[in-house]
C-alpha cells in the first residue's frame, strides 16, 4: 500500500479546469517531485493534499484512509511553504516548537526536540533569533525544521528553493536530499526547475495543464520521454518531424525529407504515423560531411559558440530545420560557420515521441 | 538653496504656532488667578481651577466620567464587530463584497447631523428609552468603520499562508487565530480602537440628538456656554491633554521597542 495515493483528482477554479484526473502514488521514504510550468496545477495538488483546498472530485488517501473530510490540522503530514511562512512574532525556538506544543509535549521534551531539529538543519545556537534577523537560506532551514519536528511520514514542499539565489539553491538541493535520506520519510516536492527535479528525486511526475504527462525515475524521464511536452520541457532539444516508414523488432525506420533514418523501437507507433525525433543538444555530434554515423543528416554550420568547457554549434539542415549541437570542447581547430557538415546521433540514445 | 530653507523653516514655524498656540493658551489660563469671565487678563498663578475640579464643583468631572464610560462600552463593542467584520470580509469571496464594504464605511462619510437626526428618529420610532443604550448604539455606528479600516489594512499586509502554516502544524481554526492572526493584527486593532475612542469621547452632534438627560462632556461644555463658560474647563482640558500626551508618548515608546520584529510583516 502506498503511503499517499491521489485518485482521479479534479479541480476547477471558476471556468478553468486546473486538475484533470490526476492520480499519483507516493511510497514510504520516497522523494517524489511534481514538475511543471507555472499554472500546471502542481501547487493546487499540494494544497489539496495538505487540506487547504478541497478538490471537486477524486480522493486523497494517506496509508489507505481517505483524508478529504479531515481539516488540515488533523492530517498527519506537514508542509514547507513557498515563502517559508515563519511566524514573524515568534523566535526560532517557538516557531519550531509550535506543533510540538500542540501535540502536548512537555517543556523539556520540546526543548530536546527543538535542539535535535536545529542540529539537523545546522542552525544550533539560533534559538532566540527572530525570523526577520535570518537570511533567506536560514529561514528556509528553520521552515524545514519546523515542518519535520512533529515527525510525520510525509513532508510536502512547495517550491522551497524558489526565492534563493542559484549558488544557494544548488547547495540546498544537496542538503534537502541528504535530509530526506537521513529522516527516511517521504517528500512530495513541487518545482518548476527541471534541474532541481532531476538532481533530487526518486521519481518525477511531469504535470501539464492539470494532467500527469509522465511519471518515472529521472533517468526514464530524460531518456525516454513519452510525450512532446515531456521531451521539450526537460533538457534542451530539437524536435525533428518525421514519418514512420516501418516498425521492426529491433527498431523503426523513419523518413525525414526523403531520407531514411533509423530509430529505436518505441511502443505505440505504426507505419504511417507522424513522429518527432527528440535530439538532445548534447547527444548530437557535428561531423564532417564524409563521416559515417548510424543516423545523420547533411547541413551547413550556421554558428559556432565557444563556451570554455563546451562548444555550441547551430547546424541548418538542408531540409530547413536547425539543429543545436553541444559538444565538449577540444583543443584542435573545429568547424567554421559556412562549412558543410553532418548532424549525427546514436538512434538508440534518442527518443521518439508523438 | 538657503532662501528655500529659511522659507520652509518659516512655514513650519507658522504651522506649529497655529496648531499649538490654542493648546498653550488653554494650559496657561488653567493656572490663571483671575476669576472674571469678561477679561482675559492673566493676573497671577493659581491652582484654584484644579482644586475646583478635584471637588467637581461644576459637574465637569462627572460628565467626563459619563463620556469615558460611554466610550469604553462603544469601543469595546466596536472592537469586536469591526475586527470580526474585517476578518470575515478579508476571507470572503462573495458577490457584492465591494458594496458591503462601502456600505459599512458609510457612517463616517454621512454628515454627523444627518446620522444624529436619523438615529434619534429610529430610537423614537422603536421606543428605546434608555439613554446609555441609545448613546452606545449611536457611537458604535460611527466607531466600527474606524476599527474595520485599520484592521483591514493590517490584514491586507499579512501573508495568508501564516494562518495556513498554523493549521498545517496542528492548530484548529480558533487556536490558529489566537496564536498567529491575532498577535499580528493586534497593533491594528489597538490603534483602531484608540482612534474610535477619541471619536467617541469627542462626539457632540450625534450625542446631542440621541441623549435625553445623560450629559457627556461635550454636551456639558456646550450647555455651560449658555451660562458662561466656567474657566474650570481650561483645567479639565489641560488634564486631558496631559493624559493624551503621556499615552501617545508611551505608545510610541512601546511600538519603537516592538518595531524590529514587526517591520517585515508591515511590508
């Protein structure tokens, strides 16, 4: 039995449908991320789980029991809010102890638990600080400490790193992931940042217009996107519109502008279907015109941008579309704009979507 | 540059004199030894008016007590009504919310004389006889909007997720209100109440229409004008001024202490 189960959640705000039949399971101890652009319904989903918004349809089960009739305070889970929501009139200690007091812990137990939590987030010695005397990163830590203090099995996090700068965000990613492993509890994490999702999650659910587009491990999501949205949203890619010529057991044959291209076997395609080849920038190689590759298309190099560790090529295919290729930089002189080249890739490393 | 500075200093001086000269005159004359009502000459220092006040020879102090009692009742009631109203309307997502808001602020915009007359008519029609009840209802009518406005401003600046965080951490709605929302809106509630208190204490027109026999301080001062103003009024005003000045100074001191913790929340 899953720790948390969302069943066919529906939600409308006025005439706009925010959630369409959203179903998802979170197992105990799992780090699950809901990833999507703003307005995809991810925050609404989180609020429904927390009990702050009621769904129009569907159910939310925690350890097999429906939580829909329970008010937020009766649900055995806690939330880290987007803007931290630390109580400005209470110091760090009182913030962290807020839930503990309500649970009926004695003063001594509370003090011990607060000390333990502050140690966990490396904020020892800050007990008497007021929230407005803390930096963004410190507030973040206190918000997490406050939310994990009651010791529930599930923590909800609503874009907790959104307000931090890039460097701090990277550091906090690691810390949050480490914390989750250490506590051994499940995290349901919300973000629009694919890097965050790929770095931290056990499983990622891509949300688009209130629908779950794809659910899988970070590797599955990146290597085998199942929809055009998932392919475009994660990573940097060029999508080539093709037609399926033949489907075999080993792979498929596609046709692009009169040329045959091999592609990996992908479920759901039949001869005659439209298909998009998802060329990840770093999986495309810029080759000389006579070089051999399993799959390649001729074109002209439009631009070459040197960025230290990598070089970015833009190739205009003879058939029209432009393909971006990012390759590790090498010392030797490379291609020059205007030169004839081929864009090549390994069909087994390249996804095909509709 | 320099001329500009002199100009603005002069302007400031004129403004301050205009504002505070009457106050200074009142304080000065409260210590006047001259008892004549017809000459305003300052003939010497005396505390006779304060002594008179102490024995309430002119009924001014008992009128003040009545006013304070009235203000306390009406502000206490308005405090609850105004705060609940602000909380309710802040959370409501109903049709006609704007209309309700405007309607509830109307009492401060209607000319007092109309409000006073209307209230008198209603009380006569409804047969309400008790003076204090009438006065309290009348004062609540114009006190509520002040408290509502200030509390609403405070609530608008408050992050709604604070209350949600309290609920999420296990507090029921009542607990969340008293431990999180109320402490955060309290400065607003208090300053709104203070404002309403001043309005109630000061009200003449509405009380004049509504009251039959009860004499509030403004009514007492007005009625004593006909028989000639007792110079004790100066002493009473001075006492009240001093009280208000001390109260304001205290509240400034308190709020300065509190400010660092409150600042973020105000933004």
